């Protein structure tokens, strides 16, 4: 049996570049994995079987763990089943990529259990079929992502930055937030400049999806204001929300109907992610 960490991600910056004919949006975003993670226990068996510690997560074929297993079989031609137990900590509808991470971890884990029939490049290609964020989780943990998020450029960003993730109980639907984006109101930034600033240690975080998320859930803006007033140097939404990540040497205040998680950036060299805890 394999026991693997399935980390969450934040978007250090996220720029919406345009709307595409296929309904998706072209993005330019710096993705970073963080040490707030699910744990996935995987072993091979005859028929797929998934269990999960959270009763809010479906354990049928709609779960990305089982979709990843199906995808692995389709591409390798191997007739293997997976026995998976998911210890869920990453909230869903948060913009933290929890489901996508679980899918990537399953692909990577199944490949290990089957004697590595696929290269990591192949796994990344197959991962694009499972969701826009899934290939990123097969990268080393810091990547500049373009296209719908699936085009990965690894970035050697070597900061062991601490952060807080703040998640209101209410979550947000990714398609709904994207549907509220008004392209005319977006700031005209050069994402390559944003990337360069991060590489020189200037953490200038922003997310073009924030305004769209405030339209869907106006109280989110009050939460951001509260966090900035608490003294954080930077408060930015991750993905399509509803979670924020906060940088700065302060503690988040107690906010009703909101949960806070302290974590730090993590990366991997080879193998898979390892817990620091
Ligand atoms: O690829 P994924 O399944 O994660 O996308 C979920 C939804 O989010 C898409 O159906 C689309 O509405 C929206 N999306 C988008 N542009 C992206 C990624 C996602 O519009 N780059």
C-alpha cells in the first residue's frame, strides 16, 4: 500500500487573459503547492473501491480519484482496480484544487504501484482530460500555468514562505465565478512581469477572479477587508474562491463561520510530496 500526501495549491497571481470559443478562459497564473493536504492510501485490487473521511465528498464514479483510475486504465490498457481511502482535509469549492490534487496523486500512485508503465510527462498529458488544474499537481510544486491552466512552466522559486488559508463556510462554484468575469474591467497587466517580480522576491499577489466572486458572494469582500485590517501584508483569493491566503507575520482574528489553516509553501524534487508535520 502507498500512503501519499495530496497537497492543496494557491494562485500567487491569477490573470484572466481572455474568453475562449470552447467556453474556458485563457489564464496566466503562478501556482504554488502548500502544506495543507489530504492523505490518500492506495493499493491495487480487482475492482475500484473508494472510502473517504468526509461525508460531503461523493465516493462514486464522479469522484476524481475514481475518474483518475479510469483514465489510467484507458491509457495504459492495464486491467487494475484501485482501493483508495481518502483522508479529507482540503475544503471543496474553495479554489484550493483539492479534487484536482487527489486526481493527480491517484495517477502518480497507480503508476508507482504498477511498476511505472508511464513517464511523468505522459501522466501530465493524461491529466489534462481530468481538469484544467490536474497537470499542475504533477509538477514540482511551483509552476507558471497558461492556456486553461494546463500548460506548465516549472519555476525554481525557493522560498519557504508561511501563510494562512482562510475559508468561509460558504463555497463557490468555479463555472459560476468564471461566468461573472467582465473582461472589460480587468487590469491590463503583463503576467511575465508579475512572474519576474516573484522571482526577485517581490510578492505582489492578485487574482482577476476576485471581482467576479464578490458578485456571486458579496460578503467575501468584507472578509478580505477584515483580514487586511488584521495586519496581513497581502490577502488574495485563491483560484475561483472562496478561500483567501494571507501573508504577513500576524494571526488571523476569530471570524464567525470561517476556518483558518496555517501552512507553508512545499515543493518536491523527485518522488512525491512529503509531510513536514
Ligand atoms: O477544467 P475544470 O473542470 O476544472 O473547469 C471547471 C469549469 O471552470 C469549466 O467548465 C469552466 O466553466 C471554468 N473554467 C474556465 N476557464 C479555465 C478553467 C475553468 O472557464 N481556465
